[in-house]
């Protein structure tokens, strides 16, 4: 939105990049965060040239414990007021929990849970103090159920949804909202990075463009949860999940996440 600045993590590719494009085409400035300096600078050039907006690049590894504080400090030192915080960065990883490395799963928790929580903790008081601001936390439809072969990933997304929903209630009436985006399987680099490309779960994927638009619009409206990128059959599965015997549901998910 014009004269509004959005901070987006994981902005170098996938749905994060689509969020950046959406905001830029509406005339809003950006602070884009990711590990890839080259991709962020390329995005900066593209959006500044096309939309005549300002883009600040912050290169940061969000798995590092001090990353959230460093991002907040850099923004403050640059005297930039953040209006929208989009906590999009996150990653998964397939495999049996007892076989996967400690480092893989702890880094996932750092990015998906700890850094997201810290960024929300840092920026939310500023939003509430001035009575204006929007937060969008990207979760997943995976938050609704346990995920055998992605045990930690599903658990992190359950945290994101539960945490965001609780804060949504706490800040009602402040002029600030926190929205949770819960996408289905998308056609991004996530599947390849998570070793999920050859699984039934990612046999059919949707474009991140439509999902990003749904999430962005939901954030502006202050919606609680936005489920996007799922078929009618998948919506039925999600609706029935709380009533399905857990052992049956987990076996189904396990089979969906095995390689073909």
C-alpha cells in the first residue's frame, strides 16, 4: 500500500517474493530479508525500477539466535517505520526424526518458531503503541495434524498457528491485527529443499501467486486464518481431520509423504 512499508522474511524466492511484488505494485516500500544477497539485490533492482519504490536489503541467516534483534536494530537505525510484518521464512525436511540430524531440526525450529516469535515480539509493541499495523505469519495446513516423516515441521506450524491465533485475540481493539496464512502444497522451491518432490503430497501443487494474494488481502482485512491453495477434496480432509481417529490420520499422512 502507498506510503506503507512492509518487512518480509524469506523474500528472495517463492511466496515471499510474491508478497514483495504485491506490496510494491501497490506503491509500498519494502525491507526484504533472506540469506541470498544476490537474489535480494536483484529483487531490489527489479522492484525499484518498475514501481519507483524504496527497497532496503537485509542479508540474514534466520537460524542464528541473534538474527531477529539484528534485523530490528538495522531497521531502527535506518529510521524506517514498519507498517506490515510478514513472517514468511520457513523450511521443512523429510525423514524419520531419529535419523535426521540434530542440526537440521534445531535450525528448523530456530527459523520457523524462534525467529518468527522474536520478530513479532520486537515489532508488535511498536504497532500497538501507535495503534496501527498488520502482521502476517505464514503457517501451513500442516498445522492441523501431526506429520509423520516431517514431525518437527508440522509441529512448528502448529505452534505458529496457535501462537498467532492467541495473540490475535489479545490485541483486539488496538488497531493492530495478526493473521495466519495456511497454504497447501505450493509450486515453490520448498518441495525440493524439503526432499518432498517425489511424494504424493506434492503431486499436485498450486501457484504461490494466488496464495500470496489471498494471504496479503487477508492480512489487510485483519482476518484470523486464511486457508489457501487447497482443493475441495483437501478442504474436506482438513475439516474432518479433528474427527478422524489419530492413528488412521497419521498413517494416511505417512503414506502421502513417502517417496513414490
